[in-house]
C-alpha cells in the first residue's frame, strides 16, 4: 500500500486522539508503530517508559552463553522516528474519572485512550537453586556458567515451575548448557506432558528429537519441587544435580486505579479493553490477564487493541483483526533455529516444526510491525499481512 492509498484509507476527526502508551517492550512498540503508521494525523501518541532502550528479551539466552549482546534500540529514537512523544517516566496510577495517568515523578498525562503495556514482574518460584532472570539478576546464572567452564559441574537440571506459561527459555538454556560441555549431564524437568506440547504432537515429537540429539533428558512432572540447590523432587523421586536452575514465575503489575485479578494482572474484555473503563483503557502483553505470556501473542493483542483505538479516531481499518492466538516461536538449537507454529484451538491439525522460516521478518518474536520496523522495512511492505 502506498502512502497516498494510506491517507485515502484514513478517515479521522479534526483533533488527533491523545493515546498514552505505558511501556517500552514488544506490546508497547508494536502498538506505537501500528498507530503512527496507519493514522499519523488522527492519533497523537505519547509513550511513557522508565527505560530508554528496547532489547529483545528472547535474545538474552544466547547472550548469557557468550553471544554478542542483544541489539538495543533507543526508545526516544524510535519515538522520534514515529513522530511520537517519549516520556522517560513510569506510570504510577490511573485516574479514570478525569482520564489522566499519574507518573512516578508526579507529572500527569491526559489521555483519550490509554494502552497499558507494562509487562509482568518475575519472581523466584523456589527458595533454593538459581533463578534465571536476565538482565535484572544475571549474577546467579553467570556464576553457574563460570563453574561449568572451570569444570566444577558434572550435572545440571533446568526446571519449569508450575504456572509458567512460556517454557521455551528452559529448553534453550538446557540445550546450550549441554552443547557447551560434552560430558555434562543435563535434565529438563517440566509440567508439560511432552516437549513443548503446546505446539501440538508433530512439533513436540521434533522438539523431543532435538533434545535427544542435544543430550538433554526430558522429565515430565506436573509439580516439580526444588528442595535445595542440588536436589529436587519429581514424580515422587529425588533427582540430584550439581546445579538446579529454574525459570521465574510472573506476577501482574497491579496498577492502582485499574481492575485486576488476584495475581495483579489487568482484566481485559473484548478488544482487550479493560472492563468498566468506557472502552478508553486497553491492556496488552504480559501484564494483562491472558493465558499465555509470550511476545508473539503480545504483538497480536496489540493489533486488536489498536484497531479499536483507530476506530475511535474514525479510522477505517481494511480488516478488523480478531484475536486468533497463533503460537509462533523459534527454538534456538545447537544446529540452528527451529521454527514452531500452532493454533492452540486445534494444535494437532496445525502443529508445525521446521528449519525454514514460517513467517516474514522471522525474529525470535513474531511481531509483524515491530520486527519489520526494526529490520528497516518500509511502511508499504509493513502493511502487507504476514
Ligand atoms: C528469557 C526469555 C526468553 C523469551 N523468549 C521468547 C521467544 O522466543 N518468543 C516470544 O514470543 N517470547 C519470548 N519471551 C517472552 C517475551 O519476551 C514476553 O512475552 C514479551 O517481552 C512481553 O512483552 P510486553 O511488552 O508485554 O512486556 P515487557 O517486554 O516486559 O515490557 C514491559 C515494558 O514496560 C515497562 N514498564 C514496566 N513498568 C512500567 C510502568 N509502571 N510504566 C511504564 N512502563 C513500565 C518496562 O520497562 C518494559 O519496557 C521470552 C521471555 C524471556 C524472559
């Protein structure tokens, strides 16, 4: 679609809508890019975030094992390129009656629509062992790797605690550890019934083969319990390892003034609008009450919420996206990337695992707007569906 076609397609009120986006991760940037690309005259975007850089969290695992640091992108720079305002501050509370957000600095921002994309808060699932939580607390895992390289470790267990909806990082951590030291014994313990079972039987079988080839033993255990830094219980048995590394659990952001569930996740209804907020407040990404916290899903949620925001601005969308939470992921294996895709509604029919890219701009996170924007793709191409 050309720029001219875009403008013809866009119909809007005379005053631009003030859209405040809280956050600076996948969900926030996907939203900012979509809104400013599709409706530059109809929507004025302010993006507020306590950080000034965006980095793909999915690339952090390779970084942990010594790869070059994940590429970072300046949030003020992205905003400037989009014609959006960047506010270096974090949202503290929402005043729904006056349609304002209160920032940590005390500043107040008015909004016509507010899009909450503040992510979730990781915390350790167990008192013992090491929690993989990069970059906030990289030290523990980095020490494990130092011990591994110094030859102090002969066995490692990687644990997915019950309640983690995105287990893939544990697979990559385990495969990378086994590849680093050929004599290391590595076990992956997870509540999943089979390897990455959420992607359906075909993909799960392929992932199982990848684990076997990579010398990672797979243990399915609904409720693994890490009891000490070197021992865990799985299936009524004890499993010991020189180091036990677990993924963190996540808690919702619990934003004052916005309805949330008992775990602090912002409630969502149709179009990812927050119930009881007059269709003015939307929540997307890891911080909203959604069954799977995953970057690709966060991006899909962003397009649904933004389509609704564009409707408020009088902008006709060529196609109204419904939320079809297709799971897309890239498992980094010692032999290269394995692309996975499935529709959680019918995983057996849609299960795919292949070494060829399954979507355009095939970064680790399937984000049609952000992925291509950062890859430097032009606007017209961005508009073609992936
Ligand atoms: C190790 C690891 C590997 C992963 N691998 C994959 C993968 O391969 N594929 C995939 O799809 N997903 C992957 N994920 C999950 C994916 O990274 C997340 O689902 C995704 O980052 C969620 O995006 P988000 O924008 O909702 O939240 P986040 O990425 O957490 O971003 C939240 C943003 O909000 C900002 N913020 C926080 N509080 C406030 C506030 N009060 N006011 C304003 N801003 C605030 C933060 O600074 C941050 O910029 C992985 C996650 C991890 C940890």
